[in-house]
C-alpha cells in the first residue's frame, strides 16, 4: 500500500500557514489585536507592537459581542433599487450595458479583483448618474482599490446617502486637495464643517496638520478636545505636541507629552514619544530614565526597548515628522483604531490616503493586512509587492505573507518563489526557514527541504516539534523509515497532545505494518481529540482495516468519506474495505471515482491496477468478481 501523500500535504499546509501568519505578524509593528467595541464609548484601537494587549481592555473580542463586529461600507437602505430592465438600455460606445458592467464589477469584487471591479463600476456609474446605489458602489470600490481621485469625484453628496459615504467622500476630497498642494482649500472646508461620524476620528487627527500646512497656526494649535474617548484625545494631544515643537514652543509641547504619558491606563503608550522629545532636546539621561521606567511595566513595549537601546548607545533620536508625514501618521493612527474595531474597509481608506501623502513601507504592509481581512486578496498582494528591501525583516515578512496568499489559491510554485525571496532577505529567520522547508515538502522537493531542516538555522537544541515533524516527514518521503520514526517520535514528545502528530506517526506505523497495534492506539487518541477531522477518521478506519476488522473499517471509512468526500485517499481506502467485505461492485465504483479526484501518480497507477485485477488478484489476472 502506498504511503499517505495527501495526509502529509494537508498537515504540512495547515501547520505552516499558521507559522507563516505568526511570523508575518511580528513585522507589523502597528497591527494590534482587535478591541471589544461598545456603542457608548466607541473605543479606539491602539497602535501597539505585536502581542501587546490594549490598555484598559477587560474583555476579549469573543466576549465583547455575540458575533464578529465588522464595520462595512454598506448600500444605503433608502436608495432606490436598480431597475431589472432599463428602457432604453444605457450602453457605452463599446456596446456594453450599464447593468452588465454593474454585475461584472460586483463579480470582480467578490472574486477579490478590486481594480477590475472598480473600473467596471465606474463605467456603469458614468452611464447611470441618476442611480445612487451604483454611484455608492463605484465610490466604495474606488476607495478600497486606491483610485483616490476617482473616488473623490464619485463621492455621494445627496442628503439621503449614508454618512459613511458622504463623510468618507468629504475626507477623501479634502485630504486629496492637500496631497495635490491645496492645503488652504482643505483647511477652509474643515474650518467650515469638520468631518462627521463615522469618520470624525480620522478628521479630528488629520485636521491640525492640514491647518499647519495652510499656515493657519491658530487652528493647527487649538487645544485638543476634552470630550470623547480618552485614547483618541491623547493622540490628538501628541499631534499638538509635535506641532508645538515645530513652532519651537518646547514648554507647551512638553506639557502635552507629559499629560499623555501620565494618563491612567493608556499613558504607557506615550512614554516613547515623550522620551524621543527629550532626546531631541539634548536630555538623553532623562529619556533613558523614562524608558527604563517604562520597560518595568508589563508587558514591555518592544518599541520602548529599542528606544532605550538606541539612547544608551548614543544613537540619533527620530526626527520630528514634517507636515505631510505627520498628517500621514495621523491617518495611520485612525486606521489602526478602525482595524481594531474590525472596520477594515475604513482602515483601508485611511491607509490609502496616508500612503498618498507620505509613502512608507510599514504603512504599505499594514494596508496589505487590512485589505486581506476585507477579502481583497489581489489588492493585498499588490500592496505587499510594493514593499522594498530597505527593511529586510519587513520585506521578508511581506514575501512570506504573499506566499501564504498564493498558496491559498493553489499557486504553489509562485509561493515557493516568494518564500525563497523572503529567506534570502532574512537568512537567519527560523520561522521563514521553517515555512520554506514546508513549502519544499509540499512540492516534493524533499532533499532540499531536508538540507534546510538539517542546517544551522533550524537544527538547534530548541528546534521544537514542528522542525522534528517536518524532518520526519522528509525522511518518510525518502523511504528512510527508521530516521523518520525517530524524528516523528521526537516531535510527539515535544507536543504529546497534538492530534495531527499522533495521527501521522500512528498512520506510518499502521500503513507500513511496523507497530500496528501501537499505531492504532495513537490514532484512536488523535480521533478522540479531533472527532470531526476526516483525515484522522480515515487513519482510524485504515488501522481497523490493517488489523482485519473489515466490517468495522467500512463504517468508519464511510463516515470519513462523508466528512471529506473529495479526498482521493479516503475514497481509495473505502474501496479496499468494500472489496474485503464482498462489495466488489461498490469497490470498483469508488476506485473509478478516485481517478477523477486528482490522485498523485503513484496512487493512480495502483488504483488502475486494482480496477483491472481486483485487490487480491495477481497483476496478470483480469476481471472483477461480483
């Protein structure tokens, strides 16, 4: 009997996707865990290092709401429906109808092709300017795909439109005016009417920077509001401190920074900007004292740790941001807050605007994350592809994320190319090396995978269960069974309750007839841990088959097929069990089904032999007993 190729690829793929995502998350210094929003306070997220909890958060996201809260730019309920039949039918010069363009745009968006969907919807809107729903859809898609000038032109202004569209459109228009050099017009519009909900937070944070660019320092330096959620107000004070420092009002800047840094619960977030201010003022010793005090707080902020190391080494402190960079950072702050509330669409808009003001690779990485969470995978990959090599760790994380996305779409060779780039950029990164080894295993490049697994990056004293497991799987694929057993056993000792690892080693022993009873017991433990896992149930049925328990195996394998109906291996096993209990017609039917389920070459040859000769007959015998 051939070994379990599909079982190996399923486990490797699942485990390494988790590893890749965990690794990539380390590069997103501002990609925080979602907060639990409440309608009364509309609490913002926090720009944090990975793994930091949100100060003041007392409930988990799962506790905060019965379902996953998600801010979505929705169609306006009051908007008139698009007519089923237009008379006359609006068509463009190419003969394409408005309705066809609309449907094509919606389909493209559903398939993650944001740029194509945006183009179709914009063309549909030009044919039907009287249709608010088409306009809103075109506006939204243009925003999410980064066509900001198109979005500004399409922004709904009708009083009956949703505030999400109207205020979002105003925000885009005014920030784009600033980006194109007309800060005065943008500032005048904001002075006449601030950005309203649900984009008020972004408007509040970006407005002072636009005012400063318009040389309206009276508005730029207005005191931060006192009403609202504390965190947003603290960020507003930090912005004001930066602008005061730019005007050389150092005393005023320090008042704002100290107030933010001393704030209950959230003050730890603002120790670093206060310390950086001190460093710029030549007060390195004071900054070091502040950083050391901050690092005593649990959990330690990695950003403060790095600042402390830099200050102690006499390094140069970060420069004060210029006005465009400051406005961009303000929008990044608003995006992080929206993303933590699962408002990924809003976050994407703010990050697009931020990038248009001040392009930055870390912002591009965050944009890719929120686009992926919003379902715009091709746009997310486009953002990842724009990240340069200046920051090797960030570039490597982006390429690893790209690889995960490509693998999800079945583009395994392309995923491997991206992982090679990631590893070349960060050759000492153990997690990237592990993901690359797993991808090589997926593509049956076992020797190269084993070379990587035995190399100095992964073959360490603390290598862990995943490395042992992959090395064992590589040995098993190369028919080095004794070495495979040793590594898989080591993996299991490191993770004794891992159902997948119990299943893998147990199946190896059962399938090769080495320790059938012991392997069967391990598989039974795995099944008890994950009773709904079809692959593990298949292993259980196959262990019963190998022990001659054919009637029991049939029942077990039928349930496995119900859970994984398109799995070639499980169907093959059930066919073998049918044959053993005298149900030869059904066995042959299942084996023929295996051939249409894309089995690997080895299984295809074996199944074709069984169809021709039966399970127990020599290869020269033909015909099937009924």
